[in-house]
C-alpha cells in the first residue's frame, strides 16, 4: 500500500468516532466536575492533588490528538471562533460573578481593562482550558502551514510556538506540551489505542508513584507517567461496560464541551443545598453524587434546550450542539 493510501485510510478513520476516546473524555469531565465542588476538594485534598495530576493533561493530550489541521483555513478558524465565543460569554459571566460573590477568586474592583485582561490573557476560573485549547490550536495550525519544510520541522515550530506563548504567560507550558504530544501522535498516524494500549495493570505503576507526593504534579517525570498509565487504565475499563451503561457514558463523552461550559453554574449553586446533605453525611459522598448528576443532566439539558429554541446557531455556530 502506498504512503498516500495509508494516510488516506488514517484520515478517513479519524472521521469516525473512537468510542474508547469518548469514554475517556466522559471519565475526565466527571472528575473535573467532582473536584470543582469546593467541599469535595477541601475534604479530599490528596485525592484532588492526584486527580489534578492527570485529568486535564489527559484532556489536552486528547484535544491535540483530535485537532484537525488538514482543514482549510476558513473552516479551521470558524471552528475555533465557535469555541471562543462560548468561552468569552461564560468567562465574562464568571469574572462578573467573582466580583459580586465572596468566592476564593473574588475580585474587589472589577474594571473594563481587568475584564479584558481575564478574557484574552489570563482567564479566571475553570475556563482556562478553552483558552489554552484555542491558542495552542491556532499556533499548531499556523505552524503546520509553513511551506517547503518537512513535517518534523513544522511540528518543532508548533512546539516552539507553544513554548513562546507559554513564556509570555498566556498558557501553562506543561499544558501546551501535553496538547502538542497528542498532536505529534496524530501527525504521524499513530492510532490512539496503540499509543495508549488499554491495560488494567497500568494502575500498578500509578499506585507506586502516588506514594511519592513530590511526583503528584503534571510537570514531573512521575506526573507524566501517571498521565500515561491512567489513560491506559481508564481505557481498559471500557470493555467491561455493558451496552446499557455505554450509551449514556458515550453521550457525556461526546458532549464534554457542554459540561465544561455549564457545569460551573451547578457546582456554584450546590452551595445552597450543601448543608442539608453534609448534615447527615459529612463524608460528602451523597452530596457529590447528587451535584455531579445535576451538573451533568443540567448541562445536557441546556444543550438540548439551545437546540430546541434555535439558540445553538448563535452560541455554538451549529444547528445542533448535542451530538
């Protein structure tokens, strides 16, 4: 088979969703919601530190892998615009809320320059991921358009570009490099399930590293190993799921953007009923289950409502946002 035929087959395959990746995204987004619940993060600090070591790096790695730079400039920039517009709206709302409510990231004196600084340079709150995703994607796309140089040089230019915006303080350098790690795998046609072979035993090195507190950081060697092995372990769980359970989990995995955008609304509102649940269950487990469920269903409901009311074309640039 010619090289061109191999790449054609690879690109065609990439157009089909890999269910294991959607399952992985589902687990990662549910972990994100869980530890955005303040009570859970405060009560289970060690667990939060462990999860924060791998869940967003894994998300960024998957995002880099799925980033399709073979699109034309118009189509690619349009796709980025319809990520950035919801980001702007939700980040602006979060910053305004931070100026009104007594939260940890409270802003004492909100001004227009400060708002613009948070929107375009240094996001406040959970929406930093979208900011990083858009910036790294743009750098990656532009670098892959450089003429008359081999692929490895364009990828190197992508990495250098991401490092530059990292040194400028626009993104976290480790986060940008996780994104580019996924992009490199994509560019060289490495199937995701070959790079991250599903294996239950991958949890064993994770357990060993987890007993080294200094390694519970995405930027350390141990942290990078945790990211890799946790992806392998989580992917291995997919085959044990029955069809009845796979369907809702894959629905969540296909719609992580909705949960990322709207779940902070529900985790913030959870403070209203927190005393009731914590009163009879100080562990917070029941409170966590209820909040994650409400945040998930509520975010999907907002997506469905946007589709029904024809708001999705205005907010997401597509007729239906729920896929």
